[in-house]
C-alpha cells in the first residue's frame, strides 16, 4: 500500500483575524491583504504534488505570540486555502474537496502558521459529494 502524500509548510506569519475586516468601508485593505497572502503561500509552499489533490485534509495550526483569547471562526484559513488552490496544491477549497482542521497554540518565541495538507482517501460516496 502506498503511503498517503503529506505536505507540510511553515509560514513565518499569522493572517489577520477576520474581525479586523468586519465593518470596514475600505475593501481595498482586504484585497491587498488577500493578494499579499497569495504571494506568501506561493513563496512558502514550494513542495507540491504533480497535480492538485482532488480531496484533502488541511490542518492549519496557528502559533500565536500570546495567550489572548481568539475564536477559531475568525482564523478560518480563507486566505491560506485560496493560496493553496492558486498554487496548485489542492484542486478546490469547497466542502466537497477539503476537510479543514484548525488549531491554535502559543509560541512567544516563534509565532507562525503551520499548514499540513494530506491526500484524503475518501471518495464522493463516503462524503456524500458536494453539499448543495
């Protein structure tokens, strides 16, 4: 049996909380950050599958610089997932293609984001396909 392909990436930054964009009138700030994160993902995620993974498990682990309370839904990984699609690591970031796992911890000395992408062995019959 072949081992499941796994790709691990360390990004020396943490994306901003989605709360920082809520209610802002300047959508350019969000667009600029999204473009910047696409460049960051391209730079940090060099090792890639020969073709994008159809189904994957993506684990995003945020290593925050302090123990402040943070909600996982504000660190949902949108910009990271969009970058993984853009650079050809995963085919799509919809529910039918990705199982997303989020974790948060503290590393005062080395704040960062660690991303693990594993090929999922599930097929459409096991997941029920794309949600409607």
